[in-house]
């Protein structure tokens, strides 16, 4: 069984299931050690396989729909990016009671920078700025559309359903005001660009206080670059946020929408995962708190 089910439609995943899948589909790796990765992912169950591989199984049908996209996109994106991203070394098929395709990737060393002091924030701001800028420069022709590369207002119904769940901690009226401001910002009218779509501490790897990996490209695609600005509030603080901004050089409206995506991450992610994934809930709450503080400061 999954240790903590986070979604109503989440399937059961266990080491025994993974062993069975490996034995049938990748017998050459079936005897390697298998160790669950912590913190637990929100969309995928992840197990380290041996010393240099990672087994990644989608928890829901929705997450499984990203597999083919990642297989197509990661080899194209990787060589053009300044921070390592996963390489896919095997595609598994539904079998042995598991209904979705799954992946075996190379293992990237590092830990999610989800606690204070795990990164040099000035260096991280510069490195992530360079990463986002490099993504935007990749040729977008035939790129898949990113679900988060669309107008922020598309998320308004969802956000307004979640705001009341925060009323014990936050001012609901303030949250609605900030969301309305962000979602009414002029939409992206230029050509779509490549975006990761989910840049926060849970999808970053750090080692020796440096960002050494970017993972989970399930939401990646082309669209409005605003979503990748989210990391400026989800990971960085006010004193180094401008470093990131000076490298990416978004226009003011894109930056404004990016702060809106940080609001979205916090308003929806914090209450949704508060009980089932407290580590990710903490990441989401930090994004929300930083976005609110930034708004108040301006």
C-alpha cells in the first residue's frame, strides 16, 4: 500500500509490486536494492534502484498521461539546459496489477531544498534564472502545450473553492483581492515559450548548497512563461528574488502573473496536502506567505 494516499484515485504501490514489474520487464535490474525516496512525491512514487537508477511510478491516471510527453521532451531539453535533468533509461508497461506506464531514469544525487539553509539563495537565484532563461530559448515548434501555460484566470474557480479552507490562518478577503489582481493582469500575447511548469523545492535537488538538479517535467510544455516565475516566491526570499528577475527579465505583467502562480500553489497546495504530505504543504505555504508579504511590501 502507498504509505499516505494523497488522492482519491491513487493506486496501491509497494516494493513487492515494483519487484514484480522489474522481474517481468527489466530482469537485469530485478535483484538490485530498492529504497523508497523521501520526501514522497505528490504525483509519482519514487524508489532508488541500485546505486544509479530511479523507478518512477505515476500514482494516478492523470499523472500517467505525462509519461509519453516526458519520453519525447527530456532528450530534447536536457542538452540545452545548464542544470542536470533526468535521463530516461527504460519505459515500463502496465502489468502485475499496476495499470499505468512507468519509467526507469538515471538517479540524480541531491536533496530537496525544503528547509532553511540548504542552499545559497543568491547562487540559487542566479542558477535558476539561467535555467528558466535557457528553457525559454529552446525552439518551441511542435512542443506540447503546458497546462499551466494558460491564463491565470482559468484557475479562479479552483482557487476560490480553496480560499475558505484557509480562513483560520489567512484573511479570506485579502486572498481574494490578491488573486483577483493577479488573474486580471494582461495575458501573454507573444509566442509561447518552453516552461517547466512546476518549479518549487519539491522538484529541485540541492547538494553542497547548490542547485544540482531539476526533476519532474510532467507539466512541462510551451505557453505563458509566468508559471516559471513562481519559484521566485516558492524558494527565494525578497533579498535575492531580484537576482532571478534580473536574469530572466520578464515584463512587469509576467512577473505579476508569476506571483499569482505562487498564490495558486499556496492557496490550493497547502490545504490539499496539509494532512497527507506535510513537507510539500510547507513548500506551498512558504510560496503563499512570500507572495502575500511581497504584495504588502509594494
